[in-house]
C-alpha cells in the first residue's frame, strides 16, 4: 500500500526517465482501495514501451495506458 508521497516520487522518477521519449504523453497519480498508483499515458503501446515501463517502482504499482 503506497502513500501519495511515495507514488508521486515514483511518478517524478519515471517522468525524468521517460520524458525524452516521443511516445510519452503524461503521468498521473491515482488512488484505489489498495492505496495510490501511477498511470503513464503513452501515444502507442508496443514491446519497446512495455520494456521501458516497469510494473513496480520503489514499491509503487505503475500502469501504462495508450491514449
């Protein structure tokens, strides 16, 4: 169960890593019953994108979704 602070720090870490990629659009912190998680919004979803976005960063769940 991640706190908002943990999720926001993970979001910022991923933003710094992915912001130079052409397919990266934005990232947000969302809440569910288990705590907070990060959603990375991308313009396309392929194997390259899946390899660069880990499912967990510092104990925070990370999900990718195509726009």
